[in-house]
C-alpha cells in the first residue's frame, strides 16, 4: 500500500516549484496543434468544492495531460466568476463585506483544486471582482453603448414592497421575497438593456458551425424562438380601433372563438382611462391589479385558466363574425404583439380556457373533433382536410395556409411575418456586489459614458449592503463626490451594477492575455488561442450563458478584434454526482460529500479515478463509499506490482512475456481512443482487466513496458504515477513525457467473435482466429451452433459481414 499522505503533497509542492504547465499562454508553438481547454467559469462559494465539482475538473484535466503528452499545445486556464447574489446575501446576513468572503472562498477553492492535482495554468488566474478585470467589462459595455447596443428603457421588474427593492428571479421563492416572505409584484422601472436581438439570425445560423449536443442547440433555438407566420389586424366592433396578432396558425383563423389581450396591452390601459361603452372597466381593472402580483413564470403556466371578458368584440377579418375579447395573464405584453387569437378546437391551452369559461369551440378538420395544430397539423399539413372554413373547405392545410394568407393580404388585413421569442437582455441590477455601470448623468439628466481614462470605474466601499428601496450605491458618498470631481457640479452617477452574466460573457477572451493593461486582450494573443477548442459546462448553462457569450463574440468580431464567429467550437456537459441517497447533493439534505475528507482517507488519485469510473461523463451517478474504497485497492495493487517490500522496482531487464506485451498494446490503443472520446469509465475498466492479467503473469513487465504503463495511467492518477516514474529511475516528470505508442500488430485481437443470426435474430456466436478468417470455416462452425433453428427449414441465402455477422435467411 502506498502512502498518499506523503506522496501527494510532495509532488504537488514539486510541480508548483517547477512551474509545471505555467505561462502556457505565452509559449504557443504555431507548428503544434492547439488545444484551448476550458471549464465553465466557477463561482467560488463559501462552502468550497463538493465531489460533484471534482468530476468535470478531473475529466478536463485528463484530456489536458493526455494532449500535452501527445506533443500538442495545451492552454488550460482558471478563473473565478466572483461577483453575484450569493456573496451579497451573505454580506447582508453577516455584515462581512463580500470582498472579504469572496477572497476567502477563492483561497479555499484554489487549495482544494491543487490538492486534486488539476493542472491549471495558474498564471492565467482572473476574477471578475478584480478592478483590472471589470475595467474591460465596463469598457466593452461602453463600446456597445456607443454602437446603440446598450440602452435604457422602462421594463417590469420584481418588486418587494417590504424590503423596498428590486429582486432578481433567483430572489423570489414561491412568489415571495426570499428575505422577508412578502408577496412580490411586477413594477415598471427604467432599466439598462443589451440589444442581443440585433444578432438573432446569426445566433441561429452560427449553431451550424459548432460541435455541441443536439439538445443544447435545440434549447438555444427554442429560446430564440424564430417562428414563421402572419400578422393579422383585428378591428374592434363599434370603436375606431384595432390590434394586431402574430400567429403561426393563420390557417385556423375560422376557428378563432375568442381573442386574448395581455393585461398590460396598450388598448387595455387606454380603455381603463377612457371607459368606452360596453367596456367592463371594473372587472378588467381588478384583474389587471391582481396580475401585477404574479411573476412571469406563474403567468405562463396559468393553472387557474383565469381571465376576464372585456365586454368588447373583435371582427374576424375573413368572415366578419364578432369574436369576444378577453384579457388573461397567460398572454404577456413582451411576447409577440401581446395579443392572440384563440382557437380552442386546435390548441390545448385555448381549449382548457374555453371549457372553463363556456366559450364556443369550432373544429376545422374533416373527420376529426380535435387535432392539436402545433402537433399533427403543423407537422403534416397535407394530411388534413379543412372544414368550417367557408370557401377553403376541402383544401388540405398546405393549400389553405397560402390561400387564407392571400385573402388577408388582399383585404389589407394581414401579411407574412417572422417573429422571435428572444427579447433584449436586461443587464442592470439594483445590487451592490457587481461591476458598476460606467455611466454618469449631467445636470439635465442626459446620460454619458464614463471617460476611458477613468476606467476602471471602481466599486465604492463606503456603503451598507442592506436594502433600502434603492441600489446600495445610492448611499455612497465617495461615488457622488468622485463624479462631481471628475465631471462637474450637479453631475450624478448611475447607481445600478451589471448582471454577473455580463462578466462571464467574455472571460474566455481575457485568458490568453490576462495581465494586459492596455486592452482586454491583444489581437495576436487572441489569434494564438481562440476560439476555445473544447468547453465543458453544466447542462444548466445551456441557454443564457452560451447565448450571451455568443452575442459578445459576434459584437467584438464586428468591431474588428478577431475574425471567428463562435467562441466554443466543441462542447460537452458533465452529469451530476448525486448523494449516496441518489438525490442531488445539498446541505439541507445532509448528503454533501466533501472531497477533503475523501482525499484524507483515500487520496486524490483514488478520488479522481473513482469519479471517472462511476459511469459516462454526461450521466448522473450516485456516490458510493465502497466504490471509492474499491478504486483505492486497485491503485494499491498497481503499486505492489511496481514496487516490492524492499523498496525496489520490480520492472525486469528481460523482455516481457509475449502474451502480456500484446495485452499492454491493446490497452494503449483502447485508452488512447477512450480519452479522445471522453469514455473514461471504459478506459479504467480496461486498466482493471489488464491488471488482472498482469497479476496472473509471473514474468511481469520489463522496464520499457512498465514505463509505457505508468505513462498511460499518468493523466488519470498523476500523483502515484509520478512517484512510480521516479521510483524506476527517472528524473524529469512523467507528465512531460511522450504518450506511449502501440504496435498495430501486437494490438490486434488473436480471436474475433462473429455473431450468428437466423432471419436477423441473434442465435449464437463463434470465435475464429483473427489471422485467418475464412467464410467457409465460419459457416461450418455456425451451422453446428444453430442446428436446432434449422430443423425443417431451407436456407435461402447467407449474408456475411466480414469479421462481424453471418446471417442465415431461411424459409
């Protein structure tokens, strides 16, 4: 048994003194293949790492170590997404400034990561809360402002009347304020936005350039929400007014039996003031006020199917029929036009609403009572015949769609249109712990960017973090004095800070030039390393972070800083390490496993190898203490084969046995392939199978083959392999050695398994000599194996897939 408590600290300190893998951003060799490997920007929480964090960091570290040994250039940076809500909430709770708690958390994370042997380039370390970083966050914001991509407008926010403050969605729990429990409602405030919608089509087309999981691409597409349809104008009966509806289902307009306006729709606001004849003002106003207490997510679900009839009617432009106009909170003013035509005969949600409120239902498909438009009709319009649609009866929906749009266009009541779900990004936050928005206001209230020479626009420290109804920066005497000193009497600062998503939307561009004081990163450094070659990130970040990072990339490309379109060329998601109870780890459940305790008991190598062995990287796996103990025993067995009790290496000077040498070359081939495809669990299984054969072979490995084995294991278990490498007489680190090569002839299987089928069903297998696979000999052996399946039957045909399958077609 090896002593991990001595070995691991020894080599960790040695690597640090050597500066192993440091300043790689400077040392790029253009002749070598580059590998910019990136793990998602980590938030350094006060609790430190748990074993769930270990999985993704180890997985990427194995790839980094492997690529270096393959002779490729590897850039593996590290940094901290250090601004944000958790640190601010902790400051409010304890009174300890977030700058102090964040620094302490970062130091804890660094110590734990180094204990794991993660080979980050620590010379690249950045943190979003450092002024030298957020200076460039602010600078990019100003560039966007100068190009019209950052602007202010009124927008609804979550408002707590007790705390008198704006809340982020994360601060609202079950409709109440997480701090005091008071019911939260929506309130309009002037806010800062980024115009991400300007790039919406590029954000769609750019997905064709990247190697990402298909479901991640689909989530991006769904969030952007490009829809082709028609915008239709509906007149209001008896009033000189109209409103527009965007729909992807204009071919179902004859089935519209009610209209729905968002409670915030401009017509509703107007009619509450004017109170036209027939308008149900009192009930509508009560419903509008109630809606203000609901959050957007709650409204979209609309479990109660609530709504109020306005008393007004719209005129259907295709047949002149009157349609009742309702308001309902499941329609949002920020999506589409804030109005919908409801077709309960062909939409589930509309049907539920109609049934609750006693509204008519019209069915438009011949021979069917209900067909969900967004499902069956939309996916196969030619298969459904229209009815109850006047002159379009008998057409299929493909024909009817075009014909109805033509009728609307001729009547000047509709036009083809493309709509998007994507809305501009609200980036202002009424919080303290974030980068101050670098804008100031003149005495007339006009907004101006902070001058570049005044960047970074420092976050003041003379404030109380407790909410008072305004951004905490409102109370900074230093900030107000700073603005008047630099810009003049009567000038005032912007008090909001930037959403932390802004900080993390460009961090990957800073890493290749992390100490540059003249620009966010020199063009030549960006050209050396970007775009990122491989990005590992949790599935929870598949939408917003990726979308915002892509937006920033496209903007800075247009500004001429680089030529690439997409920041992350290949991306994969790690799964979750669950608690021993098979549930998500959390303090409240008491099932969190601290890696410190695992390392203390079993060593970092055992922890690393175990987590890679648990299952595929992208799947969720429960923690098992017996599992990590088993992996530790596996490493002990390797140690005992390499070292004897007298402290001498067991590697022989005489050549390894032919059998074991072949198995080693198969192992090299298998592990090399599995690392490339991130199949670490099967690679470790192959190590274990080889170990069993090694232990049964009394001749063992010679020094040369032992060297290959140690190098092969090094990316997985960096500490024990460094010790064994030194033990067999080497001075330079094993992690600076070349990756072992395999001999293709030696790596070949001596026997091949051929699957035998009868009429396509598996009925057995035969093992044949790989060096002389004869179809005739396989057929002879196969006929013996499947004799019982051929009784009373005639073989009509034999299909042979060389080296894989022989299928007998019988009748």
